C-alpha cells in the first residue's frame, strides 16, 4: 500500500518519499504518513531536532568567492571514516554553485562558490547521523555569473519554442554553441567566454551544463583520458583529455560534444 510522507516544518526536518527523515535545524516538526488509497488513514509523530551548538557554524561568503566546507580531524578528533561522509545541500534557489566534493584520511569537504544573495544550509552526515551543520550566508551577488545566466536565458528564448522536446532543446543549444563560437585552447570560463567568440571543450561543456540545468535535465561530464563520467565539470577537466557531456533524456544518456570547430 502506497504512503505519502510530509513534514509540517521543512526548515526543521524533511522527509523523503520512503519515510527517511533528515534533520535541518533545531526545532520541532510533525511528520505524517498518509495512505493514498482513499481510506483516509494516517499517522503522525513529533520529531525534535537538537544539533549541538559546537556542531553548527555560520559562514559568510561574498558573491564570486569560493570556499571548501566540511569536517576535519581537528573538528572531529575521534572520527575516522571521513571517506563516507555525505553532504546534504539545501540550495533550491541556486544561491551557490557546487563545484565538487573531496575526502581523505583527515577531512571531507564540498567546494562552493557564492552566486546570489541568500542563505544555504549544508549538512555533513555519516550513515544518516548529522556531524556538522553549516549555514552559508552569501552577502553579495556575483555579477559576472548572473550576467551569464541572463545571456543564457535570452539565447533560450531565441532557440527554444514552447512545444520543443528536451532533446530538441539540447540539439539547439549544441548547434548554437558550435555556430557562434570557434575553438581556442585555454578559452575562459563560460561566464567570461559568452561575451566573445571563442571556447574550448571545457567552456563548451560548461555552456551545455547550463542549458541542461535550465531545461531541468541531469548532466554528467566525460573525460576521454579516464574514460569516466563525473557529476562535476572540474572533475572531468582535471582527469585530462577531451571534455564533453552526456545528458539524461527520455530515460537514457545521450552524448553531447559541443566543442566548437577550429578556425
């Protein structure tokens, strides 16, 4: 029998479709399970979240600045399993860009860059247990990136119609990149390159990543040298070789290599 889960205060704790509760901040919320068979049956319980003050941090970050956030051996001296730490990032308004994750024997971190004014909550967890909670307050807008976002949206209005399919959107985005830019090794990042006429495979992949995100599609970045795909562009480009993208469309991955032609 199917069950619908809900939390009365998602700023305190959220609940997934399978009933997994994730703490967010100190407070009390009511978690309710409701049958969806029309019987009207339901049950609820109060969930109290208490995060120790020493495990909660507030961080201020200017727009355009980057920072690595996460627990270390210094903050958790008795902890040993850093490689299995996960991060829950509540970033629904794209306040920050996430550029990747890393871990070693003495730390685990997520790298973020401030995009627009607002607050983001990042929770470091191990096997579902909260280790540390970070509130990141972005204090200013990253002007260059927001201008790039606006440019991208203006291009989408030109090349996407109301009835165009997801594949059609990505085909149009790839075609735009390859007809409006020429290849140049060492081209700048997308938020600078869009004002010019040159891009390399990394820049083109970054363009495609932005268009895919705007279309609500999942994207991964590939490296011809490693033969692997990554969730973050920085990992693929660091792996070496040619960088390209694949996009999940209609329940399957499709390769999109938008690298523009050489002059």
